[in-house]
C-alpha cells in the first residue's frame, strides 16, 4: 500500500455491485474506528454530525474479521432502530472483548443506504511498518 499515510484513514474502492472501502490505522482499535467512519461516510457527510447522543456496546467474536463485521453491523442496527447517524467512535479491547462507544444525532442517510458489512473479500492485515489495513465490502 505504497503512498498511504501512516496515520489513520480510508478510501472508497471501485466495486462491481456494492460499496467497498480500504481503511488503515496504526492500531487495531483505530482501524475499527476508521472502518465505522468510512461506513457512515458512504451514507452521509459525517462532518456535520454532532456527537449529541452517546452509546456503548460490548461484543465478543471468535476472530478479528468477525469482530469487525459485528461492530459495523451493530452500528447499523443502532442507526436503524434509533434513527441516528454517528460520527464519533471509540474502540477498546479489554479481556478479549470489544468495547465500543459511539455518538451522533438524529438523522438519516443522504447518500447510499448501507444495509450490512459483509465477509466478502474481507481482509485484516498488518504491514511491515505495523500499520493495520482492512478491505470491507458493504451490502447497499
């Protein structure tokens, strides 16, 4: 992944049927946070979302890929059931559990509607410089 910043970020990738993103970050926690930002950025301009309502979740998964998909799909569940859009994300790993905190405000997608994060072509890898990368395909 030459030319990418060593700080956290994301970019949308071309995908035939759905939407896909590549995310990168210096830690697993930051990678999960960037994945959430990328997913919500597919749905709306998150720069205008204020972190008015804060929520916390705890997830357990058998591997990193399952944890990432579960995290993103849990955020989508909250978006759908609470009628909120989110822009602020924090992830911590504690005793094998993912503890996530996220915040946003009432709102709805203005761009694409992301239905689910999928396992299709999902990869989480750490490069030689210690930067974590993930490619995620979303069902839209």
